[in-house]
């Protein structure tokens, strides 16, 4: 597309006059010295330095710029103007000349350049180039890719620059999931186009964030500048503009957008992990440091998420470079130092003065504790835990990541979570609250690494207060390993005995087998007991750690009862559990709790007349209570609490199956891990064991 296609509709002095008027200037005319000539002037309506400008218009650039400048200076002097401008309406200037509007009182410039200068767009871009370059941002830009459905470009900035150079007449809509990606691309492309404008100002279409008012509107209408929009409501099909939008913003307006905004829709990618690793390698300058960086990313997925987040590039690179002197004795310690430096930088930027206002971090610490306890944070739509100022590539929510497929729900990076927990620990310990905090089961490794970095004094006090508990934990771990070893040996011995008993049976005659029927049955019962004991000892020690989720109660109850119904066909089992009920639990833990409680009930009624087991569930506020009721012999008052202790049982064999004394203890132990509770209700008719769970509600 050539320049002639962008020649103003009203050529000459009238076009320039309209431009100055749009820029809030008074335009006046005076009779010239030559017969029939008119002199034109523009003077700002506001401001202290209201420079009076004489201007004249040429269709094309004069052949001799020096002669033209001399004529302009004569006019300036003769008319007592502060400066004189010669405006070239079509084409460019002669090679080697560029108007210096700051230093000179006279200048020859193109109409496009005048529009950009008078509208303020040129000043805005120059300021961006100066500030962006001073912050070394160009060197910190991580390339993004763009796919326009016709061809994929390796670099979004190059694609946008090519589009701008083509003097666009309609919008393009740049879509991505993350604001930081869009912002980083826009900041970089404004810089690169602006840097060219600084060196070659007479043949550049600018990309600008300036609002389309006054003279700026003319720049956009003529195609001399392209506006960057980040609000879908500001887009207009008749203006060349770059719209940077989140996918969901377009989706919610999709039908109307496609109708009134027929621009080109392109997708912007988020940098891949390989892109990130190559970017850091080029800037770390040390093979050893880069190897440590890659090792940390491989070891700790959350560290990889931090370094992958485009909004974190600058502070994260600084933190990694500053960690060169940290001992390489342990990669976890190195990660802790890097994350500590990074988060400190982020918090200072987000909260302005972290040390002066520690109370501002309390909500973040509370959110971290909530996230550790519940596994996720539910916040009101539009709220943020921490966000940088609403400009530049740091606009992304730095301390949170949106969880795909849900709305208003955020997953906090666990390294940052542990850092904030460590901050809370340090503050509480120094205030003398060691005892109350030590009872919490905090994640160990990184919390204590961060604590030692944040406050060595608090770490030392906490270690002293934890001495007795640490010894108890060590003893419990030794006991756990011993129990698991014994359970394994017991299962092996039971298997060997069963094989030998079967061999004896096969070698005895039918009469002898019948003669020893009672003894064989007792051996079978004892072996079944030993096998169950070994199995349940393993369950007691290996508490499931899979994350909690929403589980339908009905199907889990039915699955738990099915094998017992088959084993005890004479027992009438009635299940009254709504299919709509869901609880917050881990699948393995919930299955084990149901199995232990239902098996206990079936065993209790094995020899009862008209044996019955009832399973029912009811809402209790924000919890669901599951009752397992049987018509067995019941529990004596003095045994009601003891039966939840390991190896305590009221089933001594005989007509009932021999109890291991671990079923109810396992049910209560697993329930405690899930945030549930298992108990005995002595007020119910029959024997009623119950389990109370937190009701699951989908956060979306």
C-alpha cells in the first residue's frame, strides 16, 4: 500500500489547520506580503509556553531543504512567530534529512510526522522507548509465538511489526490465556517500533496505548498509528487497532463480536518449558549455574512453575543470579534461597514497603494456611491475593495461578505457600507461641528451610521446642517399620501353614478328615484371624495420603457392603443413602473407613437371630453423618471408648468371628487424616457406629 492512498481528504492548509484544532489550538490567518498570499498560524489554547507556530504546506518535499529552511526562517522572523513548519503532504523527505523539532525553530516534516507529534503519540512512544530500554526490558523479553491460522510465526513481535508496516485498516484480535503474555508482547513491540521511529521518524507507523481523543483520532483514522486496546467494548471495525484479549472475554461476547468486529483473530502462545530453559541458559552465563537451575526445575515441579511464569522472569533471573554464592550442598536449600529472594522482591513491589506494613501480609499467610489445610483457595470473583500494578508485563497475578476449568478458584504454588507459612511461624515463634504452632502438621522440608533463612533465631527456638516431639516421631517411625516387618512375616507364615494343612487334608482318608473336622475348623479360624491381623496391621501403619476430592457416598457404601452381603447371605442389609450426597475425602481412605465399620457390624450379628444391618446417611449442617446400625449384642458402657484403641476387641471367637482389635481403630485413624470423625452413638436403638464427613460442594 503506497502513501498516496493515505493522502488526507482535505489537502493543504485546511487539513493541517483541522489537525491543530483537534489538538486544542487556535488557528488564525493573516494576509501575506506577496499579493494574494495567506499566512497560517496555530497557537495552543492552554499551557504556559503557548508557542505561536507559522506553517505552510507543500504537496511534495522541496528539492533543496536548506533553501526551504531559510525561507521558513525568514517567514518566522517577519511574522514574529516562535517557530515555522513546512509540511509535506505526499511522500517522504529527501534522504539524509530529519526534522529536529526540539532544537530547531524551523523544520520541514511530513504530514504523517506532524500528526504523530501534534497528537502526543510520538512523545508517548519516545517515553516508552526511554523507560523500557533503561530497565533493560528488551533483553528480558521471552519470545511468544502467534498462530494466525494461515501460518505460524516463531515470534509474535515480528508478526505484529509486519502487520503494522502494512498500514492496516482493520483490527486484529490477539487472544491468549494469560495477561502477562499479552502485555509482554505489546510492551516489546511498542519498544521495537518506537526505537525505529526515534532513528527514522518520517516513515514509521506507530503502535500506541494513547487514548483516541482529539488529534490522536485523526492519526488512527489515517492509518498513521495503531491503537492497542485491552477492553473489547472500545473496539471499532473502522479503526486499525490491536486488541489484546483473554479468551473468555471474547467467548462471553462471541456472537456480537463476530458480527460487528470482523477483524483477524489470532492466538498467542505461552512460552514452553524448553523456551524458558533456553532463555535462562543464554542469560545465566555459567554452565554450572545453569546445571543447578535445570536440576532444580527437574526436582521440584513448583519451582518449574515459578520459572515458567512469564510475569516472574525479571525478579526470578535476578534471584537465580544472586544465588551463585550459595552452597551447592543440597538443591532444596538452593531452591529455598532463590525463592526467598524472588518472593521478597515481589512483595516489596506489590506492597510497596513490606517491612513497614507486615500486617498487609497476614491475609496472604492466612490464605497459605487455608490452602495447606483444604488443598485450594476459594475467593470471590475479581479478588486477588496479590497483584502488581496494572501495567507492564508484571500485571499477571504473581502469587496465584488460575486452575483450569473452574471459575473464581485459585491454586497457590506450594513453594510460595510454604514460604508464607514460614513467615507466620517466624512471627509467632518470636512472640512466644511455639507450643501452639508446633502441634500443626506443617510440610517439613521447605517450611523449615525458609524459616532458617527468614529468622535463624526463630528456627533455633522452634528446634528446641520440637526436641521431644521429634524424638517421639522417630520412635513412632521405628515402631511403624517394625510393625510392617512383622505383618509381612506373619502373612508369609500363614501362607506356609495353609499350604501344609491343605496337604495333610489331601493325604487323609475321608473318615479321618471327618474325625478331625472340629480341629481343622479351629485351625482355619486361627489362620483366618492371623491373616486378618497381618492385613489390618499393614493398613494401620500405611494411612493413605492421596488428595481429598468430592466422592459420591451412595456408590462407595454399596461397594463396601457388597462383599460382606455375599459372605453373610443371612444378614439383612438395608441401605438408605441418597445418591445426591457427596463428601470430601480421599478414595482409599473412604473405602477403608466404610469397610471397617460395615465389617464390624456384620461380624457382630453373625450369630444373632434375624440378623440385620442398617446403613443410612443424613445432613448435619455442613457435614454428612453416616450411621451403621446392627442388632448384635451391643457394647458395654465400660468398653465404649476402649474399643477404638488398637488391639482391643469384644469379639473373642466362638459363635462370632475372632476380632483383631484394629478395625475400629483404623476407621478412626483414617477419619482423622481426612478431617472426618468416627464414633459410637449410645443413644440409638441397636449398636450404632457413625462417621461424620465434611460435605463436598463444587467450588465452581
